[in-house]
C-alpha cells in the first residue's frame, strides 16, 4: 500500500505547502511513490494559492508551488492518511483536539523527523522576511529526506 502523508500548519499558505512540495520533490528524486497533501487548522485562506514568498522560496530551490490551493483539515483526514505531521506544537494540540476515536493516522511533529530537533516548532515565517522562508525550506527538506528514507522501508 502506498504510504500517505498530510502536513498541517495554521494557514496552509506558508509552512505546510513547503513541506508538501519538499516531500514530493524528494520522492520524485528517489523514485518513491507516496500520497502527499497539506492543510491548515484554520480556514482563513481556503481555496487560495500559497503566499508569494512560499512560491518564491520553492522556485529558488527548483520546485513549483503556485498550483497548490489551501484547504482546512477535516476529520476524515484522520482516517484517510497514514501520517499527519504538524508543523508546530500549537498545530499538534489543535489536531489532537480534532482527532476522532477511530483515527488511524499517526500524529507527529515535523521536527520529530529531524535528528536533534524533536519536539521543536517550525517557526511561522509569515511575519518574517525571505530568510525566514529559507530557514523553513531547510527544515522541511531535512524532514522530507528522513521521511523518505524511513517510510520507503515501511
Ligand atoms: P502558515 O502561516 O500557518 O505557515 O501557513 C500563516 C499564514 C497565515 C497566517 C498565519 C500563519 N495568518 O494569520 O493569516
């Protein structure tokens, strides 16, 4: 069965779309098939493309992100995905509150998948500058590489 992964942040226009395209990119490079999606705990930006700075940092790293559209996380995601990965601890506690009793998805924090960073937040770059988005890209890429290495053996 193909492993499925959903990344979740607050707005689904900065961090989780970057995690989505980073994981897709590492899968493509590694020849690994995975179902990858992203969502926000809030519905503020539902239907909209990512933030311009999200599209720009992805493009600086050779990856397309402008086709993505934001959506809010839904209860059925807990049954539809194998892994739901929160970008920060607030997202994780919001997801824990939404989690239905029959959830099959395994919940974790993105930086739990990066050695030495377990339990840490991917800081929200929304109020930051381009360097904040560069840092986000590095964090989501590091996690994506480790996830592909681990989940391809699952
Ligand atoms: P994200 O960033 O959760 O990484 O997508 C944010 C995007 C929008 C807002 C906050 C965070 N906002 O307040 O609209």
